[in-house]
C-alpha cells in the first residue's frame, strides 16, 4: 500500500475498514471475502482493480502459512507478477513448527532478489489479449491486467489468443462496461474472425460510448446497453436477451442488424436508423423516437404483443413493417417528428403476411372535392381533412376482405367542435380520389374534438390505401340557450332566459301546461335573428293557474324549424294547505279524503309505524277534494301512517285497521 491511511469504518469489530491510498498488490491466504462484514480478523475483500495484482493461496488445505516455491530464473516484472499470482508456486504448512523447519523465502527468512531483464511493460488499458482464456472478467486477459471500467475504450484488434465471453461477472465487477467498444476488422483468433459473445441470462454489457463492429458481436443471452452510436459492418448475431438503446444524447444505428428483443429508452431525441433493421421477437418503445426515414423497421413476429410500450414519448418516424396473422389487432405506432399518430388495424379475414405503415405530416396528392360535389357521410358534407397529415397502410403481399381501421390524430389545429363531426376517408394512392364510407361509419365510435386527440373508426373494410381523418360540415344549433327559469311571485310567474348565440332565430313561443303533458301557447317573444352576443329575454304570466304549472320555450327559425327548451315548473298557492283525514267504509280496509286546494298530482305512501313503505300509489286527480279507498287485500289489521305529498307540501294521517 502507498500514500494513504486506514479508516476503521463503523467500529473495530465490524470488519468494514478501508484504505484511502493506492493499493499496489493484494495478498491473502484465506481467500478473498465476497463482501464486508465477514466476521473474522483474517482476510479482506479484494481492492477494486487488483484482480490481477493479488495472490490468493488456495491450492491446499494448509494455506494459513505459506512459502514461495516457484521458479527464480530471471524474468520481466510482468512475468514475476504472473509467477506470484500462480497458486502452484506456493506451499502451505500445517503449523508454525513445520513452517519454521523449512528453509525458504518468507517474511522472516531470506528475501528474494527479483532479477529482471527489462522494464515493466503492463500495456494499454482496454486492450484485449485473451492470454489466459475468453473471460472478460479475468484481468489476465487484458494487456494492462485490469478489467475495464466505464471510462476505458476497449479495443479487440490484431491476433488475439481467445475470443471474448461476457457472463454474470465477479463480485467486484458484476457487469461488463466500457466507454467505446471497437472490434477491428483485423481481429482474429487463429484463422477465424474474433468474436465478442454476451451469453449468460444475468450478463450485462454497458457501452457508454460508441460501438463499432467489423468482425462478430453476439448477444445470445443477457443484455447489451448501447448508449452511443451503433455501427455494424460485419456480423451482429442476436438470438436471445435484450439490446437497449438508452443513451442520453441522440444515437445513430448504422449497418444492417437483426435484434431479438430491442428496447428504446433514449432520454434525448431518440435514435436515427440508417439502414433497415429487424426485430425477431419484441420491440419495446419506452422513450425516444425511432427515426428511420426511408428505411424500414421490421417486426418479424406476428404476435399482437410484439410491439409494446409505445406512446407519444416513443414511436416510429418512418416505415414500420409488422408481421401479422390472419386475424388479430395490431397497433402501428407511427408519427411525425413532432406528433404521435397511432393507427390500429384489426384483421377479421386476411391473407396478409406483413403490413407497412407510415405517416406523412404534409398533405399531398389529391384533395377533397368541394361544392357542389362534396362527398358525404350520414348526409353531411365532408369539407376538409384534418391538417396534420395522412397515413399510408398497405400489405406487402395478400389482402384483407374484412378489417377495422382506427386512427388517432394529434397536432391538428382544425378539429370539429364535436366528436361526431369526424370520419375516416381513404384513397387508393396519391392520385386517387378520396372516398367516404357511410355503411362503415358510426358516430358512436368517434371520440375527441378541437385540438385534443381525435379518434375515428371504420369497420368491415377491404383493400388498403391512404387514410385520413376528415371533418364534416358542422350543423350549428340555431340558438344556444344558456338558461331558462320560471319563478313564482305571488300570483304571477316570471319567465327569464338568456341566449349565447342565435342563427336565423325568428321568435320564441312560451307554452304552459297544468299536467306537464299537454301544453298550449300563452305568448310570443321576437328573436334576434342572428347574434353572437348574449341576449336576455323575459315574459310575465299574469293569468296563472292555481297549483303547479309547467312552462317551456318553443324556439322557431325563419324556415319554420323549431326546438323545445327544458320544462320548468312552479307552484301558485291558493292560500289553503294540503290535508287528509280518514273515514269509515266497511267495504274497504281504509278510506281517506284528500283536500288538494292547489290541485296537481300527488303521491300516497302507506307505511308501518316504523316508517317502512308497504304501499304506494300516484294520485293524478285534478280536483280540490277526492277520496282514496284501499282494498282489504292490500292491508292487514294494524296501525299505519298515510302520507300524501307533492314536491311542495305533505300531509299525514294515522289509520287503525281492525
């Protein structure tokens, strides 16, 4: 050790002390401990970076007391380190007597003079030699005898002794990492191309910089995290595990490549794909756009779940090709550089093998026909396309005789005021005429309006083409009524209402009813015709009806069309109150007389003394006084409460039945 001091950690007894200076070499005779807190005064954890600068004497059972028995011939400093690190060059003794009885080289006997034939030449960091095998985590396979960390550029070039294998690591270095990784075109193992293979289910290779492969890079299990640019000029083989593109800056992917599982987690603007790429199993879109331009992102798995996680944070800007089965619902997460434009195709009857999908954010080719040749849906003229662009969806081979298309538009500025203002239109190609589909459209399946996301659906289609969401001509209400109120004031009723806008509004008819069913006109108020301002209206009913009255407005246009408002009701009291009393009638279980001076409908509830309702009846008598008789089959002998009420008043009567 050199230039530092010991820190005892938590306490003298917790065995978590550490050294703050440089550690030049590590030596143990009791095996390196996997972690702190090993509960012994003997031993230590290995100091990070000393995987090749240590000796761990584990060759025999008596290794607490050892002496060097290896060769003493002249060697380089590098060779001496290798000798000292070789367990075969050490011998252990059972006890102190045995140890002291043998003349040898030890801390209390004769010291070894290291004769060297040259200066130490450890070599460069990150240069692979493969001198002792294929294991990335064996420091003796690296020229400087150190396993690379995340700041080291790793290079495999020239003739090396072995290929590179990355498994689940060692306790001090559980994951492989480097800054850049270069597999040079001259990298060979004997007569063969050099191979870097990530091949364990828990294996992880983190490449923080760029990856350039001119020989063979294999991912047969585990994970590779590409955080810089990916350039493949030779063979990239991926049969299991997951490749991640999870950089914090924009990344590029150059050269053809097939991935098994591919996850996009780029926290910047995403990745630029400069060639066609293929994903054979699952594409997970978590963060960052996949900008493929004229290149194609191919999903070669026809499961409906083979593309997952897509959202406005991550989708394809370019051409997406999905393998599809004869039936199934397939999301096509495409869009522009600024907006996510999700499409979905649900195949019901199909011979298609692959579907291509792309979104174009500038309208081109044919436009919608105008007046007087509008195309229509549900009798409404279709007047314009949403201004964000259009989808092109087409099979590679085969066709579908029955499918449903669902499109979700974002980023448009001309959405309709209501979801039902929208429909999907399609054309064969950029030179074809846009066509609407009445029989395949249902207002109930459309959603969204204005600048919010708008989703439109067409069902039972056949044939593929360009698709767009279009807007119908809006049917504006002639009058937008803000409120209509009826208020009783002694013997009169004040009727007040307010409009926000009026289009072709000729007049209002004020109608009244005594029962809420049959209405008659009691007056007329002239409308404003056309107005974009709020307007207040008032009508006073001086010839009111005693009891409950019902009022509504009938708004009439210049052309005679009309609409009704909601119904409002008020009570004009007679000065007398609702009352009820019982009378004896031997032919019935009970009889009551109701005095209803304000007339109008009433409700009768009969309850036990506990309040539980056992009988209910509507009393629609338009008389001030009437009787109600209850059949003997309805009530048993006992004590009951009769409740007679409307929305304004209530009367009760206790009745005993013998």
